[in-house]
């Protein structure tokens, strides 16, 4: 079984959302309620949320 990693999205409409990703480092697509999609990319940053260290993903430009 592939381990799951927690990530947090920063920027845009998904700011603050946390996700489980099986491949940290791969881009994450976030679909907006209006039908658009945003792409978030991994950074070397981490944050601690509720005692868990998570990788920060930022909005791709």
C-alpha cells in the first residue's frame, strides 16, 4: 500500500484546504464550483496543522 501524505493548498479559492496525496510533488488540480480548475504545485515548505506536518502546495502561475 502506498503511504498517504497530507498537503495544504495555499492561494486561490482552495486556500487552506488539506488533502491526502499518494504522490507528493505531483501537481494537484482543484475544480472550482463554477467549473474552472486551478493547478497547485508542491513546494519545499511545510506547515504544522493540528500537530501534523504537511507539505505546502501553492497556486501555479
